[in-house]
C-alpha cells in the first residue's frame, strides 16, 4: 500500500461518502450536484489508483469518466430542468473543492511520471474534468432556462 | 493492506445500492443508480478489472440515465386529451 | 459566394482534423505508422461530424 | 394460496438457500489466493496469439462464439424495442419547440462531441492492447452523438442522424462478425478460429489476428444499435403523442 493508494482511499472516504448521502437525501437539485461531484472524485481516485498499481492503461478509465461524467450530469440538468428551476442547487463550494483537489493531484502525478506524452494525457484528463465540472455546475444553476414544451 | 481499498469500495457499493432500493421517486432513482455505477467502477478498478469498469461506466454514466429519464418524461406527460401541457 | 462558403467549411474541417489528430497522438502510448494512419482516419470521421453538428445547430 | 402458506414457502425456500449458500461460500478458495488455474491458461493462450489485453483475447478469440451470442442479443433487443416504440396509427408527431440553452453549454457540447467520439474510437481501436473494446467504445461513440440533443435540441440531432443509415450499420456490424467467423471456418480450422491472418508484433495495433477486426465489427454494431435504440426513446419522449380523443 503506497502513498498513492492511501491518498485514493482518503479521497474516496472523504469525497464519496457525502456524495452518497447527498444523492439519497435532500432536494433533487442537491442530488444532481452531488452526482457531479462524485464523478470528479471517482476520476481522481482512478488516476491515483493507476499510479498506485503502476498500471498506466488504467488512465483510459479515468479519461472515459472525465468525458462521460459531465455528460451524465448534463442529461439530468436537461431533462429535469423544470424541477431544478424551482430550487437551483448551490454548486460553488463543490466546484471550488474539485478544482483545489484536481490541480495538486494532476501535478503530483505528472511529476511522478516525468515529462512526455503520458503527462500530457494526465493534463488532458484534468482539464476535461475541471471544464466539465464547471459547465455541468453552470447547467444546474439555470443553464437550461426552459425545457421543451410541446405546443 | 490493499484490502482496505477493496473494503472501502465494497462498503460504498453496499451503501449506494441500498439507497437505490430505498428511494421511491423514479427520477431520483436514476440519479442514485448513476452514483451506484460510479462506485461499481471504483470497485472493479480496485479488483483489477478495468474492462468491466469501462463497460459499467459507458453504460451507467450517461446512457442509462438518459433512457430512464426519457421514459419518465413520456409516462408523466400524457397525451393532450388527458392532462394538457405540463 | 458559395465558393467562399465552401472554403470556410473546408478550413473548419481541416482545423478540426488537425486538432483531433494531435489529441489522438496524446492518447496513444506508442507511435508507429499504423497508429498514425488509424488516428488520421478516426480524426477525419470525428471532424466531419463536428462540422456537421455545428452546421445543424447554427443552420448554415 | 393463502398468505400464511406463501410465507411458509418463502421461509423454507429462504432457509434452504441460506444453508446451501453458506456451505458453498465455506468451500470457496480464499480471496486473493495464488491458485488461478483458468487465469493461467487464458493468459498463456492470449500470449500465444500476441494479444496484450487478455480479456479481449478471451472475448474475441478463445470465447468468440459467446460474444457472437451477446452481440446477437443486443441486436435482437434493439429490434424488439424499435418495433415496440414505433409510431402507431393513433399517435401523431408534434414538433417540439426548441429549448433555450445558454451559450457556454452549447459550445461545450459542440466541442465535446468530436472529442467524445474520438475517445470512443480510440477505445474500440485499442481493444486488443488496453482496457476496453468494441462494446465500451461503441457506447461512448454513440453517447457522443447525443450531446447534440443535450446541448442543442432534438431537431439538430435529427439533422445529422439518419436513422436508416444506422439501422444498416447495425446489421452490417452483425454481418461482418458472422462473415469473419465463416472465413475462419473456410480458410482455417473452425468457425471463428483465429488462424487466418498473422498474429503480428506483440503490443502493436496490428497484433492479435482476428481480435481487432472482430472488435471493430462489435464497435460498429454497438454504436449503431445504441443510436437506433435512443432514437426510438427520443421519438416517443419528445415528438410523438397520443391522438386527441382516443
């Protein structure tokens, strides 16, 4: 059990237990925001696991999380727009914490791996994750102002 | 020591799976199901099965929620003759 | 006028194709001729769809 | 059957299951043990055919016939859904009013569409080398297309998604898998036998013989099948409603 795996465990416990709690209880808007946070936590955890197990190919899993996770949140934001409009969730705290955790994790992983295309791939995953999280948060707080209403 | 990670992910899976069953509203169930999918992805990765993790991720993160929410929308929005526009 | 629009479309397509090919080079682990060829084909497919999607949204 | 009797049957069945399950669990090998008789043989067979991803070797080489079955299940399931969700005479099509979507989200969707598609194709093409394969990559690629519904509206998606073409692609993917199997039968030893083309250099794109080709066939089938499936759901949810007065 090396330092990467310990960090991944801490991240999962500290980050994902609140996500499960938030998604199962409370208003719907908070649930979608918690799901958005959960995607980022899982992506970072898998990046750390990939380094901890010394399996570079696991980065592909994190890449798919970073690409599809925000898409999933946008699906909820789009199709539950009516429900979310009444009670938009507070997402700023989540977004700020995701950025504050993603940057050091990605930088540490890049330093551990050394420069090269592998580091570029890690940076790509980090950028996709942060941009996706910010956009998805924005979508939850009124990005879809009106859902399709059939005439 | 790596068993600690297996234990954490198993507990997370158990917790979110229980939540899926306990929640009653279909839209929220889709949400909890997506989170269950995320915990399963972690579990499969920890158990060194990235292929299964990718399958779970591909299906569970965007496709299943989209299918469920579209069905919910169709069921909740009856024809014009019955309930009118929502 | 149509000539100008076609030129814009082709330029847009080429920009997408180039950036997506670079993205492919970031994703792969070892570079060889077949990888680059596969990347070029996949990136071209994605670039065509990118332009088609942009046109479908803006209607031009 | 009375409620009491049903409860009794449930109790007996539950107790029996619990006993057998406990007995079976006690005889299981320890978690994380060192004895993997099937794993060792599967890894050996995968390396013999120069396939770096053993799971892909199992799916598309050693157990390729099982994968044909799975692919056919998806094919048949989508076919059934299309029939079930078709527009019946008492339903009519309405035009949905376009949704208002803020500009950053639309830009994000339009940028991520090709990126997601490329990631999906990457996963399909590298199925024999890294985690993933036809199914996973196909689903990611199909999801990419639907970013256009999320980030714009359904009419924009319909403009770049001729469903007929994807139905043909679905069938072609399924057919190519079968044709490759028959090629193995005619040119090699058995149906889907991986003996026809050279195995190539280990850990390069052209390794694994039939594995990358079967991967690509499955990827095409899955991507097209998911698009057709979602088209049925989207049509019903967004465009079709029951005729008034029925």
